[in-house]
């Protein structure tokens, strides 16, 4: 495990060092992420000022939900957002180089790249979290801090799992990029808000099929001390654990699909 961790951070660090050589590009990407998040939040804030709370949820609570979801999304994106482009390497045959390395192909593919804008995503989401906490009277006990970390890690595992599952289809499908954009991105947008605003079938899709509802909405009830009204209460503590199990299952599926991959030569 220590060897893999050292190798992981070495590869990520080497890629990041190379990208830092282009200072202007790095700064522009980070500013772009902050600007995008700021405009979106301003829209939510002004809408809630005009139309009021969403089902009893005030803006600070919505802001905390958004920030927790995006911290998990940013961490997952830093690790393996680039998996969505695996289909390109599979179709061009470039993926073969990962299959002949002494490291597991999935590990090496994930560790080999770090999308720069994901750093901006993490910084902006942490900023949102700090802002939300200045507006909310949350008392952080040891149990709250533990659950906060537990839920972020579990949420990150869920999002990584969806990235891995989507990329595993690259070994059998012609295109997975549209699946990423049409399914995962739409599910992400929907899961940033309280799920009770959606009809029952959509809520369960966001919990059982594309389980982004387990990332922020369900666990946040423990932090806010809110009563959950649309799901069983036991799911609050179980949601992050499901994330780790889900990640393990998606890794198994990825390796299974890779074994079915027929490499063609030229």
C-alpha cells in the first residue's frame, strides 16, 4: 500500500509540476472556475431572496449542501475525472501502453494525469463551506467532525465509482463521453439541491442508480440536525458506507470489462 501511495503522489506531482510551467494558463483556469461558481451561487441567492426558502431550507443550508457535494466532487475529480476520456485511448489503441506496465492499468491511468481546473473546484468548494458555516449556528462536536469527514470520504468514493463505472463501458461501447455529460453531469446538477423537490421516482434514481443523493443531501441531515422526511433515517449513517462498497464493486466491474477488451494491432 505504501508503495502504491508513493507512486500515486509521485506521478500526480510530476504531472502537476509540468503544468505549473504554464503559469498564465493555470491562473486563467482557476479564475474561470471561481467565476463560474460565483455566478451560479449568485443566481441561487437572488432566486431565494425573491421566492423564499425551498421547502423550509434557507440559503445558508442550501449553500452548505452545495459545498459538501462539491468538496466530494472536486476530490474525486482531482483523482480521476480524466477517466471520461478513456474511450479515446481505447479507440486509438493508446490504452495498450497501460496494459503492459508493471502497475495495474486502472491505477496507472488514474495516477498519470491531474486536471488543473479541479484544484480550483476544490478551493472554491472549501470557500463555500467556510461561508456557509459563518451563516449557520452549527456546533462542531467530535462526532460531527468525524461524521463530516466520513461523509466526504464516502461521497468521494461514490463519485469516483461513477467515473470508473462509466469509463469501464469504454471497453464495450463506441462512445462513453456523452453518457458522462448527459447522465453524470445532469445527476450532479440535480443532487446539489434538496431531493425532496423532485418526484419520488427521480429521488430514488438519484439514490439507487446514480447515487449522488447519498453524497450530500442524505448525510447533511446529521450535520444540520434536520429530520429527514423522504428517506429512512438509518440511511443518514449508512450512506457514506454504501459509497465505499459501491467503489469496490465498480473497480471489480472495470477489471472485468477490461479483461473482455480485445486489443487489435495494425
